[in-house]
C-alpha cells in the first residue's frame, strides 16, 4: 500500500531567513545612503561657506564691480563739502548680479539715484567675473548667476578722499540657489536648494586685481 507524505506548511520555516533579509536590505541600503548623503551635504555646505568667504575677501580688496562708484566724486557731483562724512541719503548702496551672463548693478534709493538710475550703476564685468572665478576655485559648481555682490552704506568714507573711493562700503557677497542632490533622491529625482550664504567685509583699497 502506498503511503502519502503530508507536509505541514504551518510549521515549515525554510526560506524565512531569506525573506527577512529581503525585507531588511532596502532599509539598510536607505540608511547607508542617508549617512553618505549627510556627509556629502556637510561637505557641500562647508565648500559653499568657504567660497563665499573667499569671494568677499577678494571683493573687498580689489576693483569695485560698480565702476562708477569707484570714481564718483561726492564733492563735484554730490555737492558735499570736502572732507565731510557721506550720509546714507547720499549713498544708500548698490547691488550687482548676473542674469544669463549679463552683469547689472542697481543703485539703492538715495539722492544720487532718485529714479533708480545713477552713475553707481556702471558695471565692471571683469571685476565681477574675477570674484566669481575666485569662488569657483573653491566650489566649481558656482556660476555667475549664483553670485550677488552688495556694496552697502557703512558710514565710512568722506567726500573728496584723495587716496581712493570716497566711500568705504560694507561689501556683502551672497551665494544663492546652490543645489544639493542627495543619492537617496536618485530613485525619485530632484534635489534640495540650500539657503543663501553670506559673508561681509568693509572695503579696503578697492583697487587692483590681487588679494591675499
């Protein structure tokens, strides 16, 4: 008489280890990539900060991007007596940026640009590109459109300064729209736009093309 062998599936645990491993592997890989991305994110953040610091150091010691501000006479053109401090009403500052490769400077509201147009808006594109190049040496991903340079009122400088620009503005370099693409986003696509990075220094000589 033939015996029929029965198998109890309820008690059969063969393959359980492989099934559990298959369930854990995706989570383990996700954790590993998350740790890697954390390190990459910090590396990107540090490079962006250092590039911004190098950019403002270069901007503070070399030619101004708003070329007209460098040669503007607050005595002859601004009507301020020789040797008198220049107030915020005479120089509110100017901001320079690049869009599609074209560099423009926009004067903040002041007596020198009551309608938004002033001699401060004259641009030295080479000076802007030199600052971007200095930042790019630290972080190659940086392009001209990522950089904004502000020359803000600081209260320093006086009309008719014979040794350089009449004003010594607070130079602010801002790095914007820096993208970080985590490896964990590879499946889903996309990335993260980091917050703006800023660094500021008071203008030094504002001449030449060399900086320490």
